[in-house]
C-alpha cells in the first residue's frame, strides 16, 4: 500500500485536494476524504464544487444518505460507505484504519508536522507500506525530502 505524505506550505488542503480527487476519479476509482472538523469538510466541499478546471467534482457527506453512490465521500471517520479504495486524511491526523485502503493521501501543515514525522518513522518501517513525501515548490509538487 502506498502512503503519500503531502506537506502543505503554500496552499490549504481545500485548494490542493480537488486536483488529486480529479485524478482518482479519472482512473475510475472512488475517494474517501476524512477530517474531524466540520468547517474543514465544508471548505473541502466548496473546493470540490469549484472542482477541476473543466467541471465540479461530484461528492457527498457521510450521514446524508446515498453514500454508496458518491464517487467522493466526505466524513469524520474511515468508514468507506462509498466503497472507496483511496483515502485522503485531510486534517493532519494519521489514522491506522487508512492502512486498509490501497492508497492513502496524508495532508499535513506546520501545525501538524510533528505527527506527520512520527507517522513517517512508523510507516517507513512497516511491511507492505511504501511512504512517499511530496512538498510544494511554487505552484508544483516535487517528490523527495
């Protein structure tokens, strides 16, 4: 399983996540987006409505009904009610339940960097986990330290 660590230094998650979500949907896959704070999920929802350059990205909220039909589901837990195999941890908090997915996107910023470092140390030693680190360099993402 692959875990992509995204260090947010320039743009907030609600501006970064739509491009990643569009790529996942383009592959015919589904995405679960997890964050504890309702206001963060609202900002992410607004970002998904603005969507990729060509259109909005269809999504719904866990608990609102019809979860199984949502290509992107936003919620506070790792319960993939939409059958997603990709998960985005959008609040800087690692959850071990993410290891049950094919791929995890772990977004963190300056406020949550200590938790990300601790998670990297653990996950880089875990069997079957391939962690990758991404950082912002201007408007693009570069892989590496």
